[in-house]
C-alpha cells in the first residue's frame, strides 16, 4: 500500500514537471513572437488558413462517407465553407488579418469579461492569474478597436504571443504549486509514519530477564 502511494505521488510529480516544461516552451514561443510580431502575424494567418483547408477537406470526406444520414447537407456545407475560407486566407493573408483583427478584438473583450466575472465568482486556485488575464484581455480589445485597421499586421501576432506567454506562466505556476503540494504531503506522510513507528517501539512489552 505504501509503495503504491509513493508511485502515485511520483506520477503526480512527473505530471506537474511536464506542466512546467510545457509552460517554459510556451513562454519561449511567446517571447520570440513578441520580437517578430509581423512574422508571427503572417505565420498565424497562413497556419490558420491551412487548418481551415485541411479541416474542411477532412469534414467533406466524413460527410461523403455518411451521405445517408440526415446531417449530410449540413456537414457538407460547413466543410465547403471551411475550404473556401482557407483558400481565401491563403491567397490574401493581409486582408484576412484585417478581418480577424476586428474579430480578435471582440473575442478578447468577451474573454476578458468572462474571465473577470468567472474569477470573481469561482475564486479558485488561480484567482489572481484569472483576474490579471481578464483585465489584460479587456484592455487589449479596447486598444485594438481604437487603432484598427492600421495595426492589423502586428496585432494577431502580438495577441497570440501574449496568450502563449501568459498561458505558459500560468502552467509554470501550476506545475510548481502542484509539486510543492505533493512535497508537503510526502513530508506529512513521512512524519506520520515516523511518529507511528516511535509509538510502536515505546509500546512493546519488556521481557523479564
């Protein structure tokens, strides 16, 4: 039983360690994107276009395989729209960046409001980080709406880089916090086992010589 508990704790420590490693990678990616915002914007648009195109093709193939179902036409239309959007973005990523910048501003405004309200209502373990991210998203949305469309070639890359940066910091904080909690549990368990062993030694009967 004790060995099983130790194995589970070791798995938890490794899992939190992976969270820290992933957080470090996200932070590095965010910092690189902040230095090269124009390249990050263009790369993001091209990646988004390819994702839409590939997702549309896959969705169309699935729709053709299930053409006897009641949702065939809906799935086919959605797949065709994804393919068309992917082609348009790949052909003119700059114009798509203008449109997506407005959408991103509205998205960040909405996400900021939800994060602020959710953080105040739930008040979970990441209460401070949730409020910080919510306020940051809200301010970014307002700033982008005020400067659109002149800064659209940099906004997408900046937003994505900042999201990577703060998400990575959140993962690092969660990983280190989880490892600390596991360490505290291990220390408390070892102290309890040591106390129990000492009590057992003192309660052993003394044999007469």
